[in-house]
């Protein structure tokens, strides 16, 4: 599970990747409740209604910023508590207190941002594009904190050492061990070992890459919308299904 989380840190920079993986990720995670968000806020904002499938028909661009800001506040509060617990607890950390807990913490934001990324790819408009670009730096910064958390990394390292020294070799244990190893590798690649100027520069590059990826995606969408091909010779359409020709003809009329 943690592998999915740290992969999300990178994938959030590209709506194309998110839109392809969103459906499968949603099916795996939709059993988690949305923690610490008021019922009133959830009723007013469809991006916070996260039980079941997204409410695409009622989502509007103006819903994105309040949803992201509320979820980021909740995420920071929950992760602060987790880091404090890991830093002050005298007990050895265990798997079930780490990876499942982190996934629960990040689920709400991942859900909302996944829906926003999907809509930005398939129903792109000026208002949604602007809201997405405004909130993207906040999301990338929040997710970067997870990958660079030393208390979390140290706790995972302890769990990893205990698993490697265990004689338990059943299927579930192997999967947990793999999840821990992938998470540790993801955190190392995410800059957990960097300090000072190197860490600052690393995070600047990550933010810049996220911005470039979104700009590139927007440019591709714009060029795709501008492209057209007019076919005047019916013989060139031989073998094309009538339903397809009707669809293209209707699109041609709409864009005249």
C-alpha cells in the first residue's frame, strides 16, 4: 500500500497518469472513511463526498480550493500527531501502526486530487485549469513532507530490520515486507536523506517538474482541441461505421 502512496507523490504531477490510474486506485481505497471533515462541509462540497463513486455531475471548479484546503489542514494535523507519536514512543513500531495509518491519512486528499486530475484531463476548462494550477503546489508540498519524514523513515527502518530477522515466511508477511522495502526506497528517492541547500534545491526541482508537467498537459489538450480534418471525398470513408461518421459529422457542425 505504501508503494502506491509514494508513487502518488510523483504521479500527481501528471493528469494523464492520474486519469488512467484513478479508477483502479479508487476501487482499492474507497473503503476508507473521510476523517475529520464536517458533515456540513461534505454535504456542500461533492469533492468531500467520498463514499462510493465521485459525484461528477455536481462537481464544479469552485469546489476544488475549499476541498483541498480543508483536507490539507486535516492531513497536517493527523501527520503531526503521527510524527510526534513515532518520535516520543518508547515502544518499537509495528507495521499496522505505520503503513495503514499513513494511507488513511492521505486518502481524502488523494481521492479529491485524483478526481480533479481526471476532470482536468477529460473536461478541461479555464476555471478548472486555474483552480488546479493554484492548488497543485500545495498538494505537491504536502506529499513531499511524507516522503521526507525522518520519524516515519526511522520507524519503517526498524520494522524492516525486524521483518528481515523474522523466520515467518508466509504470504502476508512477504507482502508486508515488500511494502516496507518499497516505501523505504521511495522515501530515499524522495529526498529523505537530504539536508540544507540540497534539500531545498531538490524540492524546488520537484515543484518545477510538477508545473512543467501540468503546462505540457494543458498544451497537449489545447492543440488537440484545435486540430481538425475535413474529408470531402466519401470514398475515403469507405468501411467506416455509420455511427462513427455520424459522430464526426455532428462534431464538424458544432465547430463550424
